[in-house]
C-alpha cells in the first residue's frame, strides 16, 4: 500500500516497523461539547485505514486520545459550576455514542490526558535534563531553536517563523527566551484543575499530551501518525520536537492528514452559524449516510457538506443496500443446487472487483475509487442475478459485496423496522423516564429509536415521531 506522507510530500510504500504489526496514533477531540461533523472526518477516514490494514492481515494497535484538560473545558465547567471532569466525562460518553452511530470502532486504547500526568511530568523532566527545556516562574518552555529539525513537517523556516512571531514579545510572553518557545507545563490559575509537579502546581501543555500518550501506548516510534491538516503546525511540529528531543529517535514514520470539511463551501464556524454537531445531523440523516458521504471523497481533498451532496450519498447507499437485500432474498428463495456454468464464470469475475477495490485502497486510501468499484459490483450483481439464479451464486455475490462494504465500515444489511406499537411503547417509556428525571434512560431510548431511523419531535401536544 502507498501512503502520502506529509513529511516527504510523496506517496511512499508503507512498510511497518515490525512485520505484521502497525501502530497508529490519531489526535482525538477536545471534549468540551458534542463533536462536530468536521471532527467526524478524521475519525471515519482513519477508522477506514485501520479496517483496511486489518483486512490485509496486519495487527493494528490504534490509539486515539481524548484531550480532557483544556481552557474550553474549564470555561464550560465554571459556567455550569461543576468540576471539569464532569464536563469531559459527559462529552467523552457522547462522543463514543456518535462514533458508534458512525460505525467508527473503539480504539485499542483511548487514553485520557488527565490519566497520564505522571508520564508527562517525566517527559518534561527529561527535556529539562537534556537542556531542551527551561523553567521560568513555574512555567516550563521547550527551547524550540535547539531542536535543529524544527519545521521539517510543515516545511516552515524557523527564521521566517521568528519574524512572524515578533508581536508575541509584547503579549505577556516576554519571559520566554525566544518567542518560538512553547509551553510544556504551566502554572494553575484560580479555579483550574492542577497537579503537583517539581515546577509548580499546574497542568500540561496540549502538545505534550500526544507525545506522551503515543509513547506509552505505541512506543518511541509510531508507524502512522494522523489527524486533520490544521494540526500540521504547530501541533504536530511541536510533538515531533518534544518526542525526538526526549527519545532521541524518529517520532513517526508516516504522517497522514485529512483535508477539511466545509459547509456550503464556507469554513465551518460557530460565528457563521453553519456549525453542525454529529448529533444534530443524526436527527436528519442516518449517520451511515454521513460515513458513506465522507468516504466518497479522497481524504486529502477538501470536502463540501451540502444537503444536495448528502442526498446523493443517501441515494447511492440505498442502491447498494437494495442490491444486497435482493441478493439476500435470493439466498433464501433462489434455486437450490449447484451453480450454472455461466454463474460459475461470473463468480470468477468477482475477484476482479476485489482486486480493483484493493488497488484503489492501496493508492493512498482512495475510498472514492473504492466506492466506484462497489457500484460496479452492484451493477454486475443486478445484471447477473436474473430469474432462476441459484442460492449459492447469490451468496457468493452477497458475501463479496458485504466484505468490501465492511472494509469501509459501511453496513449493507437493512435495519429491521420497528412496528408502530413498539415505537409507541418506547416513547411512553421515555416519557415515564423523563418524569422520574431519569434522563440517561430517556436519552438511551431516544438514541435507540434514532438508530432505527425514528426521529422524535417534542411538541406541545406531545411527542410526535417520523421515520427518517
Ligand atoms: P479538535 O478537537 O479541534 O482538536 O479536533 C479534533 C480533530 O478533528 C483534529 O484531527 C482536527 O484536525 C479535526 N478537525 C477539526 N475540524 C475539522 C474540519 N472542519 N474538517 C476536518 N477535520 C477537522
Ligand atoms: Zn496530537
């Protein structure tokens, strides 16, 4: 498989450090709110990478963190007058629900920054000992200029950066030796969570978290480090500086970055009012459609989210599911006995689709082309399963279709529908749970219904529901 490596800006043949095994680290979300649909892109894309590598027989150690200590979390906790752990735990749970609905598998490990503080302190101490870091008034800074390779991922020249950063000198950061130096550990402010350290009661800098968690759960060298393209600078550049300075070895062999998701060709932002959470989108669409939509573009291209494009993904996915349902129907009710000679020759052609699919995925995870191959297979299935098709032929085609879709995390099985009575009973149970202030159960029922494509609407006359 070839992977476009941001470090070399070329497609390179992927060779794991240890044969048969891959360590992947994907920078995860900061958990202060529901994840937005932009955050869902790296989750879906790199989950698909993991699935494909596993399909090829590799054992994948997939690590993706939750940043659970951060200014935004603290702000929200203060606004709600609760501990910041209450906020981070709440949104980790919500994020996991969204991931499940997007069919993003749980990582091998989802480390939380607040549970790895001892190792963070150890790395900071190591960097100080090696003279890559220094302490001023309790704050520990990384001595950026000492790391000779600084800028190698983002291709930034350190002198240009310095010129662009001059204004920092007058923004209260003048205690630094150099404006390019960044924080490894900072003192607490009033009302903030903190940990004891040799330098002050405080908390880690964001960049440090990933260097430490990837080292602990994967090792000094990671096979693939991934995230959104906004993270290339400064986040990943700083991770490299910290890790390579501390560990004395290369940090990551391959760097993969997804392009940004835009909405109606504009940048997604709260102020523009075009900012959607996965949860909101899940009320309008089956999140399987969103997964399919995200994979219909190459992961490095910018992707525009619009109702029209999602609608066309919905139709595309429906076409695949309908073909699969037809094959399933034939598996149950088709002709018994051996395949015809013609069917046997069709079966041989199935491998051609698998090869084409793999060729697309081997070319830097080209899921867009891989989906085109699935459509070709659907067409082939539709034209070759005419009246009288055997059960065994239908099964051979259905299995191939399901196998390829599964590599992309696309579920082709139709969901069995809930009966109206069952829906009414669940709604009544939800109302009762709400009355008893058992909101967890009420949410659970709402999500369960959502999962079955039932959207609830609370109106003055009571709860209404519709099939999405
Ligand atoms: P954050 O919580 O902002 O650190 O983001 C978590 C992940 O989502 C990172 O890998 C980001 O690069 C990625 N991300 C954030 N916004 C977008 C977007 N609009 N499109 C694609 N990826 C995004
Ligand atoms: Zn990171």
